[in-house]
C-alpha cells in the first residue's frame, strides 16, 4: 500500500465536509433560487447596511490584533527570557482559558462587564460610579482580545525561546544599547512569530461571531454574525444565495491576507497554522 | 609586533556561579598587538575569563583594567572590544553585507570619521568591501546567512567583528565546528590577519596544537587557575607542572626523587638532568616527551622493557613499552619500529628530562608572568 493511502480517511473527510460543501456554497453564490446564473448576490454586499458590518469587522479585528500584539509581545518576551524559571507554569496559565469553551468564556465576560456585574460592583465599592460597557464596541473588543490573546503570545514565545542567546550578546558586542538590541535584533528576528500571531488572531477575529452578539446584547454585528443572520432570515427567499456570496467574499479576503503575510514570512518559520 | 604596552590587565579576578568557583584569583596582562591564547580543558574557566573581558560577565571580585582604567560596570556595547562567538551568532534576518555592516550602522558619522550621513553610507560600503576581501568572501554580499557553509559563516563572523576596528578581538573557540583541513587553513589565515591589522587577539581553545600554531603567548588554565603563561616554545619545552606537560603534547609522567642538583632518580635508576634548586630527596614529577625517549639495544639502554603495542601514526610509530622493574608504561615515538614483544633498551639525554614540583591544581603555586617578551 502506498504511503499516501494512509491519509485517505482524512481526504475522504475533507471531501465530504469541506470540498463538497464549498462547491455548494459556490453554486448558491452564483445562482438565483431558481437556479439561473447571476452576480446579483454579490451586489448585495455593497449595500451600506452590509458594507458597514464588514468594515466594522475589519476595524475591530485590526484593533484586536494590534492590542494583542502590544500586550502579547512583551509578555512573550518576558516569558522567553533567560533566568526566568516559572515560564512553563505561566505558559500553562496563558493556555488555561483556551481549554474552556469559547462561549463559556464569553458568558463569563458578560457577567464581569454587565451593568450590574463584577466590574461595576467593584467600581461602585470604590466610589467611582458605574460605567456602561456591555453593548459598546469596547466590550466586543475586550471579548475579542481576551479570546485571541493566547494565539498571539504562543507563536512569538516559541520563536523567542528558540532564539540563540548569543545573538543578543553579539548585538551588544557590536554596539547595541539595550533598546537597540530589541529594535535591531530581537524584533526583526521574531518576525516569523509575529506574522504567525497576527494571522492566528486576525483571521478568527474578523470572522468571529457570537462574541460580538453576546457582549453587545445583539446590538453590534460582525461579519460572522451577519452571515449567520442572513442564513437564518426565514422571510428572504434568496437568503442562501446571499449568505453564500458573503461567505465567499470573506474567504477571498482571508486568502488575500494570507498571501500578504506569506510575503513577509516566506518560509513560514513562525509555524503558523494558516 | 607585540608591543610592551599593557592593554588589558586582570588583577585578582575571581568568579563564582553560586557555590561554584570558576576562576580563582587570576592575574594576567595582555599587551598591545599580542596574540594570546587561553588554553585549557572544558570547564577550566577559559570562556568565563573571555566573557569577563568582553563584559558579558562581571567578576565576583578583582578588577579588569583597559589601558589603565577600570572596565568593571562598563557594558559590552561601550567597550572597544569585539567578539567572534563560538557558534558565530550571525543575524539570520540580515544578508552577508548587512551582517558585516551591523556594527558600523550603529555608529554616528563622526565616529566613522566622516561628515554627513551620505558619506557614512559610502564609508560603511568601503569598509565592508575591504573586510569581504580580507576574509575572501567577495561576491557573497547578498547571500543569506543560512545559505553559507560553516567555514563561510565563520569568516563572516570574523569580518563582522573586525570591521569595527576594535582594539581587541575575542575569539571563543571559533574554529571548533570546522573540519581539520579547514581549521588548519583558518589558523594560518587568522594569524596573518592579526599581524596585518595589528589588533590584539585573545583566543580561547582546548586544542593545544592550535594554541602552539598561532599564539605569541599561551596561558594554560586548569581548575580556574592559570597554570603557566609563556610563549609556545617555553610552554612546550619547560612546562611548569605535570598538568601543563600532560596537556601540551604527550608526556610520560613519572614519580621521582631529586637526589641533588642535576641528579634525579626514577625507575630505580639515577639520571643526569639539568634542573637545580630542588630540596635534597624532594619527591618530584619527572616529565619525558615520547619523542625524547631513544630506543637502543637492550644491552646498552639505561632502562629496558618489552614492547607492548605498536601504532602507525603517519610520521612516526607510537609504541607502548612496559619498563622492567616498576612496570611503568612508556609512550615512545620513533620513526623506526620495534615489533610487539621485542626487548628494547631506552635512553634519555639530560636536557630532555623535565623535573617539576609535585603540585596539584588545588594548591598550585601562583604563576608569575614574565615581564618582558623573552624568547
């Protein structure tokens, strides 16, 4: 038996549950409910009420990625540092939330941020008055960052951990002060990890759903929620067609982003999953 | 040429890592333009000593002077010292050219002796190209580091350090990863580069042959102490103690007793020697190089023995000869072969018998560095 046959269960699985459904999606996207070819489904996309959602998704995913990078990079740098003996346990702590279901985590976030939740109780106890968080974009952003931060920390941590410490000493030796060691050597050398982290945060963030709905009481919809909403709209006869065309558009957007990031890290050294 | 000026001076340098004493009270000076090798077995403290000079480690006590002023607390990036690291530590996000230009790019135009940023770029280009020529890597500017062989990476690491025109270049076993032939080539190239540029080289190795080939001065280190400092010939011919004798080249080390000046007894035989100033009947270590044992007829030898084994080594044969009487196993190098099992006589001329005080590394006598560049 040829070695490639060992992958046949996976190939079959992918064929049945990824390739065939994708063909269905394409079919629906380019046809009307009665089966004739059309591009009108894609025209729906430019309607302001849909376009606004897509743009907001991109914006929030971008903010989320930047925040994750700003928070995650120093964390990873600290964890990967020499002479820090508790790195393993801290990495486990960072991973721990990922072992729980995303919805559970988001529900927990709701209770924390609710108008009568833990955060406001604490603020009131301190005499600072309540703040309204749930339902704002800020709440959604917090939810996204909370859920995707580990995906930024881990690839950067892995790359930094693998970095030979003598490279840092070489930089010092050649005249880098501590700041320049970081800007000239550590960051450039960890680009593969950064690229991997950005991909692993941005992709799921831009297509995420449920997080936004839950943390905004359904007021803020992102692209994922939109597609979900369109498919479940019982009154619209073209819902499957428009939903499919939107799914395809998101797919193309993600492919473009991957292509762009591949340019930055052609060897995929960050070990990204995308 | 080596100048008399002391460029770097270490005074009473000790280094502990926790309870482990890595360096004990090291005194050493390094002269301008000197090629000095720190030689010793793994774990002897030679790399730690190098890292202290480079600024990557702080001495636990003692001081390091650079041109007379204290270097303690001055970070590596402010020292006029550059390092070639053991595993090269090249920046693989940069190509060959940018690796070499790395240190120069960090400098201001004034530091490079030019007026404007534009001139700086031209000056960097000039220096990088000169270095590429020196290490024979012209045409490799745009290559990525990962596309280079070990020997090529090694040359780039040297160029990257030398391009900054440091006062001192530290080299931490830079040839360790290369094959024998390439290593020998690089040894000669390094030596000629050092002479050409007039830069002080401090070289760390455990390879005694490498040390003998390249150095003006060798400091033999063991157990965190300097065992002997001197030029290669002196170290080889007049080892201070049994450790140095054993580490530098091969040796027969025997227990002996000094009967009087110029007369020593070992293997139940009295030998004329050329060492004086030992106490009467003082127990000593006697060192005889394998090539200094002459094989003669059994009837005329000062000592007799039976050949145990013969190994062909290329230039010579190495024979193990079991001496009669105390059964000492002599290692003998000779261009003539005596087959295993044959009976032989051995003689040793007086000046090939080296007498050393019995000394272990723990209570080694402090080593005095000879103040001038004697032969």
